[in-house]
C-alpha cells in the first residue's frame, strides 16, 4: 500500500514542483516589473475576489466532495463519466450566475475587502476594473476543477496536477513579451488566457480517457449521487467562506497603509508564495493522493488501514515540512534578498516582505498538517467539523491580527494567522481522535525530534555561511541549499529516518533499471 502511495505522491509532487518553479519565475518577474506598486496591489485584490468563489464552488467542491464521492465509482467508468457530465451541467450554470453578479457588484466587493483603497482613487478604480475581468476566470477555472476531480479518480495524477502550471506559463510569456506594450493590463490578460488553456487541456485529457461530454441539466438535477454531493457540500461552503474570510482579513488589514505600511498587501503576496510552496508541493499532493484510499478504507469500514495510512502521511509531512519551516525562520531575509530584491523591489519592500515571511513561517507546519487533517475528515464524509474549527480559528485570527498589527505592523497580521492555524490544528486533532479512536503513532514523536534537531543544526550553519561567505548572493544561496540538503539526508541516514531509507531504496531501484 505504502509503495503505491509513495509513487502516486511522487508523481503529483513532480507536477506541482514544475508548476511551482514556473510560479517562482513568474513572481520574480512580477517583483522586478511591478514591485509593491499600486497597480499590483489593485490586481491582487481583484484576483482574490474570484478566488473566493473558485475555492467555494470549484476547487473546494472538488477536494472535499467530488473526489471522495467519485472515488466510490473508480471501477465503473461509465457511471463516473456520467457523474462528471452532470457536475459540469450544474456548475456551468452556477458559475455563469456568480460571474455575472461579480461583474455587476465589483465596486462594492472591492470596497468591502480593501477599505483602505477608498482613499486612493487610482487604486480603487483599477481594482474594480480588474475585478470585472478576472471574474470571467472564475467560470473557466471552475469547469477545469470539476474535470480535475475526475482525473484524480482515474489516477491520472500528473495531468491533474500540471494543469495549474499553465497559469504561470501564461504570466511568464505575457510579462516577458507583452509587458512593454500592455503594462497596465497584462496581468489580467494573462489570467484569462490561462483559464482558457486550462479548460482546453483538462477536456483533452478526459477525451483521451474515453469521456464524451454532454449537457443535460434535467438528468443532473435528478441524480441521487449529485444530490448527496450537494448535501455534503453545504458545510464545505461554510468552511470555504471561513477560509477565505481569513485571507480577506489579511487583505483588509494589509490595505490599512497608515498602520501597517505602504505596500503591505503586496508584501503579503510575495511572502505567501514561499509559504504556499511547501503547502502545494508537499501537503496537497500527500493529502490528495491519500484521500482516495482513505475514502475507500472508510467506505469498507477498514479503520485500522485508514489510521495506518493517516500516520504514514503525517510522518511524511513532518519529514519534509519541518526542515523548510526552520530554514525560513533562520534565513527569511536571505531568501527574500536572493529571489526578489531587484528592479522595483526596493529596500522598503525587502524589509516588509522579510518580516511577513518570518511570522508566516511560524505557522507553516500547521498550514500543511491542516490539509491532511481536513482531507481525512472529508474521506469520512464529514464536512462539518472542519467548518467549525475553521470558524473558531477565524475569530482568533481577527482578534490577534487587530492587536498585533500595531506593534509588529504587517508582521503582526501574519503572526495572527500563524497562531490561529496552530489552534485550528489542535482542535482538528482532538476531534479526529474522537471520530477514529486511539491512533498508534508508532515512532512519530522520535522522528519529529530527530528531524527538528537536524534542521536546527543545518539552519544554524546556513545562517553563519550567509553572514560570512564572500561570494555573490546567488552562489552563496546555491551552496547553502546544497549543504542544507546534505546535512538533512546524511543526518537522516545516521538517525535511521524511514523517509531517507525510502528515498535511498527508490534511488537504488532507479539506477538498477
């Protein structure tokens, strides 16, 4: 079982890695050409609005309901494809309606989530215009997300995971080729082009798998499985809204430039790119691959295998995320310096973004662990508990961010989010134990302490190397990263970390073949 999970997770991670490398290139270009400018902040606000509805009605539905339920029909392709078409029939109508409403009420939506923009006519008008355009992306990415759910059930993991990369490709080509001519509009143009490509690719892959697309709203509404999905979806809507309210809390506080500093919203965006990297590269692949088998074990009432797979997945998150977390805490300024500090990204942008990255890093492990915990609840067809714990975390986030932003500026908003994530994880864990019973954690605690010790040693040496080596910053960071990985791998081998053994065994098999 674990070999299959490792293989599938590796496939997803490889696709996500490609996407994130492209995303890093995209962000470097955005930082170079847009810095923390008013134009970029207007775009970021506009892009978050359709992202809310995309998360609720597209990817949120896909992860929490569609994939677990469709997994029950993995061996019945005819029924699986019919359910896919029924979902597309219903969601195409829902997404069109929400896109139209988004365009009509764009002015009020911007005023709601970025009240600080009301004092800057240029920022506000730009954000309103960008919002109207990006709401068309909602329809496109929503359709693509439904198809991605089916691709996961078909275990076409690479195709499903590589589709988001086209957004980054669109940005890279658009900025490099057309920014000179369309500087004020290139970001929103790239978004729309990416949405069209993502829909086309997802349709093409499903067609090759044998799916024939059809539209029948009447049959879709009468389908009992679809009705069951929407019944499960109601608490997920709540959880999605709560999650994005947390994101909007950061946006609202970041727009209050008089308190947190000018350019804070852009600083949150840039720092978040690093936080989302391990989330996307490690936590999401592990969780999405695991949820298929977790759903199967739960359906067959095989809770022992369910708990074993959960522990195995959690240990993998510990092994990969703890070193990254510690590295960011020790090297947050160096990371921002190497990746972003050039062009329009000045000293003020550097200091502000470094502060945000430091405080977000304190919650990175919890951000990743929550993904697995929540998907495990979804595998049990329980969407209520994650919604409740997310609500409690949201309240804590609002209170802490409002208090901490005064002494710590925008860093206080990030710290509030990290503390709230820790609370959310603890609540989820306690309720998870209540649902599944006692869990045999095996050697998880010992493994955690070993990897934490190695990470602290490696990070300490990395910081000393950064402060004392006389090479240029790019060479220094390259050497530090190689050195860091070597310490983790060599130390893991000496300390008998099971993940290192798995990697060593996998490499031996690869070289033999």
